[in-house]
């Protein structure tokens, strides 16, 4: 019995915790409890704040995107309406009676504007379908990017050019055409650099390398035509008008062909050919053979560039990247 009592006492001594260790354990537990910061934010507040912080920026981006898209659609619609109005009414018959001397560079530009309006209508249908019905982010991002979203400004300016061309019977309308043509030409080139997207060949040649490049070629022509019209209405000398006819005929051709060659753009060349065909017709009608010869040469150069691009640069003709 005494041996059993001694063994029991030894077991109890081994299980006892020293007072110092016990105090350390208690202090450690107190420190852990005291250093734990209390939660002052209710659970419900965390749940309600987090969704608002996530969804607010998305709503702002959606509203901004919708604003630029709405301006784009309105500008396209106005551009097509003013262009088709000129083409349907066909006000540009051979009727140059405001001066005794025919205006250099004059032509039946309603046919050229009609061609661009048809291309623009096809491009607008594809653009609207891809961005509204099918939700194609590739074209949407290409035309509504950081800077390309301002393409509506160019289309508005082109619409103002068309409006000033409807009844070119006053010097004021020629001045407005001159100003808007210059602004449209500069903004179109800027937007042309900024638009970049991947798409099918028909999406490329009806939007960027279609309506925008054709309008670049046209606004260069309307800018030069406005200068000649202002000079003709101001009773400028015949030598001045003849010089304008020759210089601007060369300038328009070199400018449009150089642009189309550098960017591999067929529609700019086709628009240039149509412009010079109409100019040549009017030059030979008024026996201005020198200007007419230059027009024919520019047509041949444009055709030569088209053949070169078709055989040497075919892979780049239907790509949007510059």
C-alpha cells in the first residue's frame, strides 16, 4: 500500500504546472485578447458599400460610350442625308452663268458624292449591325476608341460642306465651303490614322478604306474648287484662273494618288478617277484643252497605281492597320 501511495504522489507532481509557467500562460492569453482590435464596422455596412463601389465606374463608362455612339449615329445619318440629297436632286448640271469665264476644276460632283454616299450607306449598315445588333466589340472599339470616337466631328464637317454645295450661287457659300473643306480634310486625315480594327474585307473597304478615304479625296477637291470659285466671282484675271486650273489639277491628283499609294487604299483612287473624269468632261466642253489633258494624265496615273497595288500590294489592300 505504501508503494502504491508513493507512485500516485509522483504522477500528481509531474502533472502540476509551475506557478511561473502558469502565470506566463495567463499573461500571454491576456495579451492576445487585449491586442485584438475590435471590429467597429458592421457586417451590413460592408455588404452595402462594396457593390456600389464596383458598379459605379461601369455605369459611367457605359453612359460615356453611349454618348459617343449616339453622336456617331447622328453624324452618319446627317452625312448620308446631305450626300444623297445632292445626288438625287442633281443640281450640278452645266450651268455656270455667274461669271463670263468658266470656273476651273468645275465638275458634276453630284455623281462623285452619290458614289461616296452609296459606299457610306453600306458602311453605315455594317457599322450599325456590328455595334448594335451583333455587339461586335472589334469594330466598336475601332471606331469608338480614345481618339477615333471623334470621327463624328469629321462627318458633321463633311455634312456642312455638302450643305454649302447645294446652292453655290453666292460668294458666302464658297467661303463656307472653303472653311469647312479645310477643316474636314484635316480632321479626316487625323481620324484615318486613329481608326484601327480587324474585320472582313468588305468591312474594311466600306468604312475606313471606303467612306473615310473617299471623303479625304473629295474634300481636297472641294477645297481647291472653292478657291477657284471665289476667284471667279471676284472677277479675277483670266491668267489667274488658268493658273489655278493647272496648278490645282496637278495638286489634287498628286495628293490623292500619293495618299492612296502610301496607305494602299483603292477607294481613294476610284474617287479620284471619278473626280477627274467629270473635270475632264467640263474642260473639253469649254475648250479648255490644257486642263483637260492634265485631267486625263491624272486618270491614267490613278489607274496605274490601282494596277500596281493589285499586283504588288494585294495583301495590304484589305487590312485596316496603317
